[in-house]
C-alpha cells in the first residue's frame, strides 16, 4: 500500500512540503501541520552529531499492537520524502517490532537497510541531507499554502463537525475519504465517532454530502473543469458515479445544471 502513496495524499500540506526550500524546512512543516491530516501521528526530527533521526509516533485511543499501521505510516513517510531528497536517498529504516520471516517487501520499498527491535519507528539518515534544496520549490506558493494551513490550525479547537469538514475537504481527492479512515485520524473508532457526531446532531454522511455539494458547485461554475476532473476532486471513482450522486443531490445532472447556470448568466 505504501508504494502507491505520494505527496498528493496530504492535500494542501503536501503542497507546502513540496514548495519548501530545503528538506529541513519541508520536514518541519510536515511535522507542524501533520495533525490536520491525521491527529494520531506525531513526527519528531532530532539531529545527533552527523545523523538526522526522524521518528514517528502513533497515538491511539486504545494502545494495542498495530504492526501493519506502523509499517504503512513509515512507508508513506519514506515515499513522501524520497522525491524531495532524490532517488538515491536510502535512509536506515527502524521498527520497534520483531522482524518478519521474510523481508523482501521491506527491501523492495526501503532498500538494503531495514532494522527491527529498535527504540523507535522512523528513519535515520545523514544530517547533511537536511540541507538539500527541494527541486523546483516556489516560496510564493509555500507562503500561500502556509497561510491557509495556519488558518486551519487556528480553528483546530472547533467542533468535531468542523474538524471533519476540513478533513473531508482536504482528503476527498484521495478517493479514500471514509468514515473509518477519518475516525482513525481523530483518534477513535467508527462507532465512537458516530456517537460523538450524534451529540452534535449530525452524521458523517451529511457532512460528506454537504462538503461535496459545496465543492461541486464551485467546480461546475468553472467552465474549464470537466466532469472527469470534478469526479476526481470529489472522490468519485468515475464521472458516471459523480453524475448519479449529483442527480440525487440537486435533482438534475451536472451538464443540465451547468447549462441552466450559463443561461442565467
């Protein structure tokens, strides 16, 4: 699963990370704003002499063995950073759990050095790598992305509904914006999340449809946005699936809605 992941899954966080001037700045920004993507993850960067140690902690509501989740999280972290540091970048990968019987999948993803029974889960690499410039970084884009993310951080103490709306809005394009995944990101299971939302008199499906409706209207108002693009941005598997949802939500197909808008204008 980690092999299919890239910076794109982070939404606006990924944009900021991609536009930071150096790997050090990119990692710091990732750590600062990661809670907006997943509240259970915490990233820490330490420098010990000539080595950089990037450790990843997973905080769950109920502490339990979570081997697959740990390996996926470290794998995604590696996949996110590799394009910034270059294809030749091969850190030492550390896991606290016991080694598997076979390590071929680990070596295929991470390279030759994967250690188990370590004191933390994460990556070790040369500290000089932190000062590598990020290819094509744009400080103007970084400034806009940081301003937007900071506005989300300032509202982080809002209601659970508000938090979920922002998570849905940033993660719809990934195609994996499910109640199970978002429940994990706010540190609980699906049933607990639904119970908490019930106290706020709202459901996850209502939040999802509301955000989709808001974004769908914005996308269709842009004449350059075709249905394939809209369906991708809203997390649908195909344009036909988006069209069926839109018909149920608005009482007409996207093409009909857009034509009526053009006539009205």
